[in-house]
C-alpha cells in the first residue's frame, strides 16, 4: 500500500475514533427481510438481492475500501483493507488494543526468511495459525474477513525494497495462499498481489505509480504470471490485487486482457464470489500518473469496465458519478463489482447466525498460544542460512562462556519483523537470547546501520577484547529497504565493514561470527576475510529471531536453510537497469536470477551449509526415455487450447522421484533436497537450470537415511515459446540434486512438442 494512504488512514481513525465493527443483523431489523439473509440461496443470489436494494448513490459510495454500508438497510460499515503478511498486521482495518486481550498476535518471520526453509508443511501451519488469530480478531470486531496477502511477485532484482515480503526469486516457490473450497464457509479470503509485473518502488526517480513494465510474452508466462496461476487457479484464492504499474502500455487495473482474458478466463477466476481490488490509490494513478483514459472520469470507468471491483482510495466515489452521467459504464458493470464482493462476504459467513459457524466461535484464547510461539521459533530456525563456516567456528564450543554481541542490530526488536507487521507479545533479541542461554554477555552497538560515525568503535572493540567469542549482528533493515524505498547499492551500508575489519584485526584466535539481517547484500569482503570465521543470514526472523539465531550459533539447532535468492556482487547494479524487465542476458544485462545470471555470484541461489555431512542419492532404475504422446495421453484438446477433466495440463504428473539422504556426520540435521532441471530444450537461449521440486527432510540422525519423494509436474519441465505458449519440448534433460549436482539423472523426451497452455491473444 502507498505510504500516503497509510498516513491518511491514521488521520481518518483519529477523526472518527476506533469502533468495534459490526456484523449484519439478519435476525431482526430492516436487513432481515432481504433475501441476503436466506441461507437456502446461493451466494450470488443472496448478494444480488442485497445490491438490488441499494440506490445508485449507495452503490457508488460503497465502491471504495472504507465502505460506509447502507444504514437504512441495516448493512454496516466495512473496511476491506486488512493485512496479515506474516501474522495479523497493523493496517487500516486491523485494530490492536492498547493492552490486554487483542493487544498482540503472533509475528512470524517475513516470507523471505520462511522461503529459505523450503518447507511447505511449515508454511501451511503458519498460514493456518495466522488465519485462526485473524478470525479471533474479526469475531471481536477488530478486523475484517478478507486480507490483502500474500505478496507473490518474484524477487527479480536485489534492489527491490519489498523483496522481504516474498518467498524467493523463483516463481515455483509459492507464498501463503488461500484455501481450496468453502465447507460451507471460508475461514478468511486471501488476496494474491500484486498482479502483475510489479517489483519496483522508487528507483532513481522511476516510481511505481507511473512505471510501464515492458515484458516479453515468454517472460510473462514463465516468470511474472506463473505465481498468480498457482495462487489464483490452483490455490483458489478469493481475491486478487492489481498493481500500480502498467504492463506493455496498459495500467494493470484498467487492462481487460490481464483482468478478463487471463485472470477470469485462463485462470478460472470466474466464480461469483471472487473479486479484484486495486492497490491503494492505484486507480487514481491510472489517470494522474499513467494518463490513461481521456479524463479522470474516463480512467475510473476504464478500470471498472476492465474488471476491477474495488477502489482502495476515493477515486471511484469522486469520479464514477461523472462517468455514469457520461454513460461511460452501465449499471450492470457496477452491480457486478458489488455483488462479487458481497457474495464473498456470504461465503465468509458475514450475514449468517454465528451459532451455526465454527469459525465464529474462535476467540482470544486462540491467539498467541504456546504452540504458535513454538511455530514462530521453528519457522525462524528453519529459515536461517549458514553461508560460511571456517573449520569448527560453529557451533560455538562449550568452553565459550563470555560472548560480545556487537553491531547495530544486536538488540533489534521490531527491526526483525520487517514491514507489514503486527504487535508481538514479546520479541527475542540476540543479546537477550544469549543471556537466556546462560552466557555472560556484553553488548556495544559500535555503529549505526547507515552513516559514517565511528564514535562507537572503541566500545565495540573493548567488548570484543574481553569476550571468548564475538558475534556481529548487522546488515540492513526497513530504513534501507521498504515499500516505496528501493536501493541503488547492494553493499553493506554505513561503517559496518570498517568496524568488522577493526575487530578482525584485533580479535586473535577467538571465533568471530557475522549475522546478517535484511535481504541481500554483497558479502564478498566477509567471504574473502579468513578471520571472519562464520556468516549466518537471518533475513527478517520475526518475534523469536534472537532465540532462533542463538539456537543455531550454539548448536541447539542445526542449520539447514537455503538462500532463496542469488547474492550478486556489488557491481551488478551497474550492469543492469532496474527498469529492464528482461530475465535473459543480453546487451546491458548479465541475466537475472539463478536461471539466467551468467556471471559468478557471491553465493548462488540454494546455497546453505550444515554442521554435518550428507550423502545424496537417486534410484538407479529411473526411466531414461519418455514420449510427449504418452505424457499427454490423458489431456484433451479443443480449438482454444488444452483442457483436462478435473485438472490442468501443466499439473499433470511427470514423475515422482524418490531421494535418499544419508547423514554421514555426527550431528542430527534437516536437509533440503533441491531438484534442478538442466538441458537444451525449447527455444534458445536456454536457462542455466530451473528448480522443479523441493522437499525438506527433518531430523536425519547420524548414520541414518532420510527419504523424500519429489513430485514433478509437466508444467515444471515445460518452457514457453516466444509467444508465451507453455510447451513440453522433446530433448535431452538432466535432473540434478543440490547446487553442486550431487546426484544426476539423465533422460530424454521424444516426439512432437505439445502446448500445455496458451496465453490468450490480445484484441
């Protein structure tokens, strides 16, 4: 959401005061006689009856996020803007109490840290816990029922300020996504955002509000749209958010090709209770920044006609009346947008008696339970990535008693939550976690995250000299990367590296560990410095970040996370413009993400060390030949493209591959199995490799073998042609495990190429 909208939200609450929100009363009062209260009807019929009772002005006044309702009908006010990116989060629609009940909720790590865990059952548990706590807040009148999360735009460029909000640079890795069906009610409604091609805030004067993302059809299909296909079509999320930017000349919120042909057509986002919201003030930007449409009224009508159903902002209430008078849209289109949203509320049980709804019984005693706190700790532990470890630096030896924690983030609290966060019951800092673990701890900040002051260096050096081990906790936080704040450099900012160098020069033989918070910075100097004994990436580890970090450093928990992004060298920012959306290497572009980056990274995508050693193997009897005809035998084709009964062609199975992970060391540890596909198939140039499956195997004990099955779909091994047709290609392939090809399986696909999915033509 735009920061200017957040400011206006605060002002609005200050004027109106904060009130517990009401549920509609279908038992008595004026609403009881409306068919929206008839639980025997389907959601569309019920919502249609409700909207039919609105007059024209009431329809327009309820076209924005802070919908006033219709008091004469008994329809209460409703705020559609609620956030829960990694726990119930502060936003216009979410109200935390000042103290006592509902003054806090569980704050999990940011998605970028949870993405490093490569553990989908963990992510599901986090989503279930977050939705339970959100329902408790809603039942107490402290938030709504729809939430504008997850953010699933891939982390294309390391400079992006919102990379912390997404799980990975790879589109295969899904975010926290919606449920599959209502039974008969949905618990909450999730929103897939930001649709589409959105991953820039404000880079060198290029602001997201007016940016036109020029994207090839091939990159659209294979990268930028892929997460939305999974979130909308496969996970059945109930709403989507169109983004600030334009794609190929058309603002996404006014693009009928994206909203109708792709979203509602190709991805099946067509049921009566699914709807599109604009990002906050994005509809205003359609006119003021993109200058799309002949006037403000024309731009308002264009977005409504294209398929946007809700304005986060007041552009529609201010401009739809003029557009209507000019006959730029009709009642049917306006009614449809309202009916979709209120049908969603029917699915969520908003109108129905609470006694018949299990979700309406969730209360405060379901918030921040001990199990949720344990889950937050586990999520942080699993997402920590050991990047460097010289010899036996980690885990810390049992003989170490005194630890100096230095650096600007050693006592960080809310900084470990990143953005879109809620109030946590408590936050574990690295300093306090070491104390809880029984260490004698000294602490000195030494320097700030940014700035050139060295006034704190001497205190940090003194603390380091008096300790048995030194832990530097630094990196970046939301003062450096955030919404509306991209970076121009990806180096360690401020005086952090100079302080590290001084500590290293004076430390002697004692272990020196660096813990990096934030997304991605070039750590090549730390890699090259032999007296930096270990480097641990923590991202934004949430409320139990300190405890998670200390548990890894002391060996209470073994590290097994993998980098969900490529760590580029600092010079990358001079080699490619952030506005260049092309993924493949070319003139002025060394390639983006591990798939296409042609130079040497500081650390590659998927890098992560362990405290033990593993032997990784694949079965010797895997098949070596497949035919496209056999692989697609159960797919039917029509004139408009491939269809499958009860399934989609790209979701058809290719093969399930068993993997064996033998722990050949002396420490119990998890292991993340990453399966990459290599080969020369499809159009040139070819990607270096592509992630096609992953699994996290838990608690593999020394001398034992952990097992997992990697289920690979046809869509995972397919690539698009230049027109964006997702195609299964004949060719020679190689499946490799881990980033160093620890196990290899060669196979060939023969026959004719088969199109699995076509992007609809532009009219």
